[in-house]
C-alpha cells in the first residue's frame, strides 16, 4: 500500500513540476544582453537569429533585451544588422517584429586574443545596460572554434572582462 501512495505523490510532484516549467515557457525571460562571440558567422544568421527573432515575435523576449555581436570582421552596425537578418521573413506580419529585433542588434569589432577587446566589451555592455535597462545580466555564447571559446570564457571568468549583474552565464564547453 505504501508503494501506491509513494507513486501517487511522485506523480503529483511531476505534474506540479511540469506545470511550473510550462508557466516559464509562456512568459518572457528577464532583461539581458545576449553576447555572441563570432557573431558574423553562418551559425548566427542561419540558426541563432531566426530562433531569437521567433522568440521575440512570440513575445518571449523581454523589452529590455539586446544582442551584442562580437567578431573580428570589420562591419558597421547596419552591415551587421543586415547580415544577421538576411535569413528572416519579410512579410507584412513580420514587419513590426523585424523592426523590434533589428533595433536590439549591436556590434563590436574585436580580436579575442587582444585583451583590449574585453575592455571595450566591458564599456559597451555598460552603455547597453544604461540604454536597454538590462540590469547587468549577460548571456554569453560562442559560435567560434573551441580554442577561441575557451579564451573567451577564461577572460570572462577572470573578471577582467565583465563586472556581472544579477546573473552572468557563460557555458563551460563548446
């Protein structure tokens, strides 16, 4: 009899967890800057940008959201925005979400082997925090090779790169 009671409790607990998970899936995340190393690459425009665009279109990204692309490519802001959004839909039902998304795309040129890049990144994130009200929350992702990604994470973790807000997330592997 104890086994049936225990199973019923586990089932109820699982249902509660599922309801909590679904509740989170139906609302936007908190404010943040999504820092994307290697942002001028193919992964960004073919996979990441469409995924982020669709999240924004579904109102699952916060108003206080920005993407800061970092790459060695010599791009201006409008060049970066055009490149990143080149695979996105352009129909009439996408016009407003596309404008919203483009306005949240920013770019910083930098060589990851150069410590000055991380000083510039810190300054840029401080400015974006003030402009976009992202509360010092950063999510880091690298679309670059593993060795470059490891250097990015080492710089971030050492504290020489970023002064963290409420949360800073940098994946530990690629």
